[in-house]
């Protein structure tokens, strides 16, 4: 549905929902365990629901409760074909693909949106080399065969999700495995999140440099009640709104020592010149004298759209570098972010693997085409905090992918000075 956003800086407090990234991992660990586990999850997005639905199709019993999920683990994979409806969730697909092989399941992934066009290489080749059969037919991905233990090598510069999926799958195999990452590892913090979840699950996965020695025949043992921490990726939108507000915005419900890579938003906002204060489980950000910076997108690709909004009204030039992977997201996020800024009066030059943004005193109103990309819609809301005219988004419902209550939380903020 189309939504019109009133311009002007916002101020207030927001309690952020559960981390989508951590919820995926903890649900998978719970389903691969031996005992029933309560996964406390404040807010269930479409992507989290997709992972829960796919795990149920693989034999877990997952009950949705007011506080999150009650997960009874997979005891036996159902006979015959398992239909796995992963929607547009790249995490669901890439995490579960090797797990399907580790379980020896016959499965079909049903993919939507741009997901069929997003890369699976080189993960697909690695899985085929170790016993799986994969076949694509339009939006469907057919999988069969039994993964076997052994030596696995995968490039680290395509998607950290490939490595995370293998880390969660290989302990299930009968034989021991060695997982080696070749080349630079991008988004290393997301792999660290997976390691944290496996450590919490009492799995043994010793690491030596860029290699993990993974004993087989392991099962997860999460605490019977496991709480998903707050989401730093979604926090970034409100903290960036704070950077555009003299009175500031506070986000609560955070783990300030989290391994989530998008906690890096704090460092970037400080470098922009915003005033950042950490206290307890909360962060407050207020506007300072904003100036341009250079942003390495490799460790924080999901933050680039909203950080680009801040850059658009920061004095001087901001350069976004190492951002080619943004072209493979729910939209081509380099192009769609540049289009968003231009539509609102920003000055931006699109490069092959980045953006060059020159700050203007304020954005004006305009119409934003979200391309069904949740992060574009939420970035448009952030842009309204630096705009002088109304902003319309063509599809406000796309935020359900990661943050279903976003518009409710955004509306809870008040206009600055009111």
C-alpha cells in the first residue's frame, strides 16, 4: 500500500524487535537438537517465519507462541518430498541447503522475488562434490542426496551465509570434516554470530586460522529457554533518524557487546559527527556537525541504504566502497539507493562497486519506488527526517520481510519540538 510520510526530524524511544539474523541461527540449532527448546523472539518477520516453516517441513515441530517459538527437534526426516517455502529469504535458503544434505532429505525449495536470481555459487558446486544433487527449474530448486564428511573448501568473498550453513550442517555428518575458507572473508561478523550460536549449543568446532576442524555425530544442546537479542540491522534506521535530530532518538533492547556486524553503525555515525551515547541496553544518537566520510561496505552491506541517507545531508563528500554485493540483494541496492536519493533531491554518483554522495542542506519531498525492498522503504522513512516536503513510498508492506511493526514504531516518534 502507498504511504505518505510527513517531513521533519523525529525524537523519542523505540524498543527494537529480535534479531532476524540470530533468530534464524537459534531456530536451526533448536531444530537440530535433542530436547524441546523455547526460543524467545520479540517480533516474527516474514523471513523468520519462512525458516520456521521450512524446519517444520523437515520434521521439526514448531509452535508459534506469544513470546516466540516452542521447538521440538527433528527426530526423523519425513519420507518423500519436503516442500520448503523460503519466500525471499536468502538466509533461509543458504543456511538450510547444506542442512538438507546433512539430513539426507529429498527437498524442493520454493523461491520468490529476486531470490532465484541471487547467487548460489560456489556453494552449489561444493555440495555436489560431497554427495548432493541439485537441479534448478525456474523458481524451484530440487535437492537430494546425502552429504558426506571430508574436506570442504569455499571462497570467503561471496556470501558469509555459505560458511554459516556449512558450519551448522557438518557437525551432523557421520564422518569428521575440515572446512577451509579461501581468500578474504567478507561479513566475518556474521560467521562469528554462527560460531556463537553453535557454542551456545555446546557443539565442538575448533578454529585454526581460516579453517574449522568439525567432529561429526554432534547434536545441538541449546538452553531450554533461549532469548534472541535485539536486531542491530533494524536499529540502524532509528539511530540514523537520531543523527538527523537535535533532540535525538533512543533505541532500547540491545546487546551492546553483540557480535552482530551491523553494530558497526555506531562507529560510522560517530565518524559522521553524530553524538552517540551507549547506556545499559540502549543507545541514544543526536545530531552533530555532520560531515562526509568513507564507508567500507564489505562488513556492513545492509546498512548502506540508510547510511547513504545520512550522507546525503552531511557536509562534503561521502564515498561508499567495496559495495558490489549490494547489487545482488532484494533489489540492486546500489542503483535503488541512488534512485531514492535522486528522487528526493540528493546528489549521488553511482559507481560499479560503490556510491559517491555529495551532501545538500536538506532533501525535498518526492516519491520513492521501493522495488519491494524492505530496507529501501525504511530508508525512505529515515529520509523524511531530513526532508522539507512529504515523501511517498509505493509499497509500505514490504517491511514485513524483516520488521513487521516498523511503521507502528516509527509513528510512535514525535516531531522534534512538539
